[in-house]
C-alpha cells in the first residue's frame, strides 16, 4: 500500500517513499516530506555530482559533501551543478 506526502521539492502531493532512504534525522525528514519522483531526481543529480567531482562515496569527505548537497537539494536553495557540467545531448 502506498502513502502520499506533500513533497517539498515538487510542491505537490505525490507518492511517498516506502522506506527511509538515508539514515538519521535527514533520512527521516526525506521520508516524511519527499516523494518517490523527487528522490529519483536526487539520485540522478547525485550520480552527476559523483561523476563530475570524481567522488568516492566510501570516503567520509565525499559522504559529508553529498549529504550537504542532499540537504540543499530538498530543503535549501537547491544543489548546484558543477560549472563545468555539460548535459549530454539526447
């Protein structure tokens, strides 16, 4: 059975996540306030950040950076793309 949330990213009611996507308080806030659709958007953005900045997610500095960007993506002014990033042409 799915549940709906008022998504802070999309500013609309939408299907919520089935489980906490991240540990701790941030994960709880995301679970309560972020839709599946917005989470999928974050995963794409996170992948771009990892690739563009050549991050190794197992490293504590990289994890901290990604967590800060996740917080900004959902609850702040948004996570910026790297200046050098050029989206692939479709």
